[in-house]
């Protein structure tokens, strides 16, 4: 299990070997490699979505800004080839 959501997202995208990953698949696969708390599973009162989904989107946006993740088209993300980790 990964120790942070950021590490879990990078792992999920790295496991895709530079292929595009649908955002919904990222949500689902983060649960495979990161222990999501009950609190994170609760809906955010302001936005209505699960808190974990909001956290994942926020972290992905930062990873895109940092140049680690690419946003090739709507709802799809992929890791840059030189950041793949296994």
C-alpha cells in the first residue's frame, strides 16, 4: 500500500505504461494501492462528491502543473514516460 494519495496516483498511472487512463479508473484503482479512510469516502457537503475524488483531482492538477502527468484529452490522464516507476 502506498503511504500517500499522490504516490498512489503516480503508481496507478505508471502501471498503465504511458497509456491514457480515464479519471473514473484512477478513482477506482487508487483504492487498490491506498487505504482510503471512511472520512475520505464521505460526500463533501459543499461539492456532493466523495472527498477522496476531490483530493485525487486536486493532486492530479498539481502533477500536471509539475509536468509529471499529461492531460491529453478531457477526463483522461497519463504519466510522462520519464516518470514511470515500477
